[in-house]
């Protein structure tokens, strides 16, 4: 004869796991907005323009035509600069690659996914100090 009391905890665990799994995997079906062909073309053009502007900004940083301090100052007013990831900006600086950028961001407690507009005052000051700028 099988003693089901021994298996009771396993059955409870399995049922709980299935319930949690179902909750986590449940997706709210949110429909994407239906765009007309013209709206789609406009959105694609706007996205391409933003990518081009970010690439130009990173190139200016790499050449030294613009400083990190100037970029951070513009981030609050310029939507394209504000939406640039901090990691991409740091990687554009001379002598900073992916590894060093990650180390700097970890050291300054800045999330790898953070965008310039999302930086707090403390993070902004720490970033400027790390690269030898004082905030005036």
C-alpha cells in the first residue's frame, strides 16, 4: 500500500510551482497601435535621424570636439541626447572601451541600462568627477 502522506509535500510544491509558472508566463495581450504606411515611414525616418544624431555625438566625443560635461548639460533639454545610454556615451570617450565603461558604471553605481536623462544628481556629479570635471 502507498503512503500518500509522504508525497503530500511534493504534490503541494508541484501545484504551487505550476500556479506561479502560469502567473509569470501569462501575458497581457496589448495590441500594438496600427500605423498607416505614412505613419510607419515617418516613425522610421525619425528613428534613423535619432541614430544618426547619436552616432554624430559619439564621433564628436571621440574626436574631442565636445566634452562629457557639455553632453551631460544638453541631456536634459535635447531628447536625442537624453535618450542616449550612458554606456554608449562612455564607450565613445577616448581610451574607454566596453570593459572600462562597465567598470566605471559599476564603480559609480550606475545601471548598465541607464540613459543620460535618467541620471540622478549624485550620479552625474560622480561621472563628471571621475573624468576630471567639476560641476559649476
